[in-house]
C-alpha cells in the first residue's frame, strides 16, 4: 500500500489560497517535487512594522533533496517576491520566461546569488523535464508581459495551471493568448485545471489593455495646460508604454519616479519590452528646464503606500517634486482590497494642494472575468476544477462557474493552503492530508523572528500603550530601596494625569509592602503580583488595558 501511494500525484498549495498573494504550489510524484511560483504578500493593517509576508516553506525544507526546480508564471511580486528568501534555503534551478527572469535576476543580484543559482530562460512552447514531470510554458496575457500558463505533464495526467491571466486579443506588446494551444492540450485530455479566480465574481470579459491608451489620449487632450502625473503599478510595462506613447504624441518629456518603477523600466528597456523615443526621457533634476505643460511624471504610489513617490509628493516630503495647483494627477489602477483608505487619504491631500485628480476609468484589470474563465474551461475540458489565486469568496465564485458548465461537487476541489490533493493512478482525486503552512513575517533584515506573539504585543502597545514600573530591591533582605517609579508611553499624557500616576504609584508601593511583609523573594512572583494590582486599578479608573512591564534592579 505504501509503495502504491508513492505512485500518486500530490498537489500541495503552500500559499495563495484564501488570500491575495503569496502564491506557491508544490507538485509531488514519488521522489520529485517541483514548485510553481514563489510569491510574497503585503502586510495587513494589523501587522504593525511588518514589511512583507512570505510562505512557510517548512515542507520544502524537510524534503529539500527532492525539490528539482521553481517554475515561475510571471514577474509580479506575489509570484516572485519570496525568491530572495527561499533560494537561500532551497537553491535549485529557476525556470521562467525572458522578462520574468530579468526581474528575478535583479533580485538575485541584490543578495549575491546571481552566479550561485542555476537559471534557465524558457520560450513559449518549450518544455522542461524534471524527473517524472514535463512542464510546458504557454503564452497568456496579463498586466505584465511574458506571462505564462503551465501545462504540467505527469504520469497520472496533465495539470493545467493558468497563472494570472486574461484574454486580450489586442495586447499592447506581443501576441494574444495562445488559445489554440489550450485547445490542443484539451483535446488530448486534461486531468485538472488550476484557474485564476481573482475576477471570478465579475461578469463578462475584461477589457483589453489597449483601451487605456485611448483614455490617456483623451485626458492629455483635455489637460494641455497642466503638468500631468500618473501613478500606476511599476510592473505594468504596457501601461507605461502607452503613457510614453501619448506623451510623445503631445510633445511632452517624461520623468520616471520611484525606485521600483525605475528598476523595472530599465530592465524592460534593456530586454526590448518597452520602446522609448529618443530625447523623451529626462531626469527629475531636468524638470525645471521645461514648462509644466511639457512634462509628464510616471510614478509609484497608486496604492497609497506611505513611502512611495506620489505619497511623498502629496505630503510635501519629496525632495525634488512638489504638487502645484493645476496639476493633473491620474490614478491608473484600482485599489487593492485593504488599500482603499490609504488611496483615499492621498487623493484628499492632492485635492487640498489644488490638483485635479482623475481616478476612474483609467485602468483595466489583468485578470479574467467570468466569460474568459468559461472559455478556458471549454477549451481545456478538465476532469477536475481546482480554483486558485484568490480569497475564499473568489474560489467559490469560480466553483459557481464550474457548476454552470456541468461540474458536480465530486469534480470541483476547493483547497486551503497546506491541503494535499492526491490523484491516484486512475486519476481519481481526494484531499488526503495536510502539511504545515503559514505566514513568515519579514521585518527589516529579520525573517521569521517576528511571530504571532510579538505581533500581538505590538498591537497591544499600539492600542493601549505601556506602563513601566521601575524598582530597586536589596539582594540579601529583599527590601525595596528605591521606587517604585512609574513611566508611561502611549497611555496617558502624564502632565495632565498626575493624580492617576500618583495613585498608581501608591497602589504599587502598597502591594510591594504586602509582598515584602510576606517575605516573598521570587522575582517573577513579585512582578506578577504588581502587574495584577496595577492592572486592576488602571482598568477600574480608565477602562483601558495598557501593557504593564515591571523592571526590578538588584542592589
């Protein structure tokens, strides 16, 4: 039985399900594991001080010798952002298309791993062999070029993984999605389809990226007398191309502002994925040499990120660019769920500075809506539907689409991160177990050293503040020789609450005297008793629950 189980195909999502971001899925057959994507997620509001989140790869580390490669669908951070952290633990070959690999190379060079990691740039239609697996890269469209779907050929059948995709018949750069190849593979039989669910709640089709260029043309024509500043995703090279094309048409010089924007555009330009007319690009320092109505700024900060270029311009902290009355600011993106408030705050600040802000109808999604998802199902005709990429509501929305196409409960597999979806030799699928998964927090240079307990302390401090009790105890007698002194931060303004602080000091002093009379010498016991006494008093007086930290000095 054990030998038979080893011949089963296992699909194990390690992230990216029931959430946006942190996409990573392991495919396992006998002694070989391949991994699709290696992404990060951005922290939620209550993750105080956290810079990013990456998947817990304990399962891969435990089976390190069996991992044969990372196969990357495209170059967005939620699919490649964890590579610099994961590759230090599992340094195996990386396979990706040209632009995607260019972005990965930049990340690897920053950590000194460029020449230590085997990388292979893959062309569409090319297949890579990894043990019993054969992986084919198929052309798709998305909001970044060189996106790919993967046909994963296994001994028990073909698994199609769409990656993030849309069907764009008129892309700005390159060819349309290779629907013919999807159909050819579908005719031969597909065991499972792992399809992007991000827009599964939206009816109809996603508009072509080229429609945004028409909107830019209209905005430039209507705002000939003002400076134009456009915020968009750094990775949307096609969007940047259309902005540059429109700026050139209207005789404007272009400034690219924001570290990630500059990095990605320089990589895309070097690889030939963006074309910039001569003498169109200027530096930020050269802005002063041109009238405002002859310039365009392309910048990061479309999601209201506090340190992004547009946010610093809005807040008046940008060193080289200040928002002026009459500026036209375009948000060429939709707020990612959770970022709405930050974006709204930036828009309000821009209005206060006299700018004209445009934030509607200047963006199209990079993800397939319902009719495109139905099209892929109709071409691929998978035996099993396996929704991926999205929160639980998105996965359920794709389940409804699959049901409308005739799939029953038995042939729709909605997974959670860590689930083991196992296919036997006859292609029958069942969830047979669970592996350890979760979120590893990155805080500065620390990876994984901030856990849920530290986060809970940070939230506690943020919500209620801290009170520190300082006292000195004579080592031999256990008597209090100094203090207790009370210091607070983030709890109350001490100068206006002197009575409360004095009463708190008295409460602590009385409790310490009682403890001393009882001849208690255990410091942890003393600290606990002091915390309980002061906590009860503070709650009764203020209905607040600050963190209380007793500090004992031995003299």
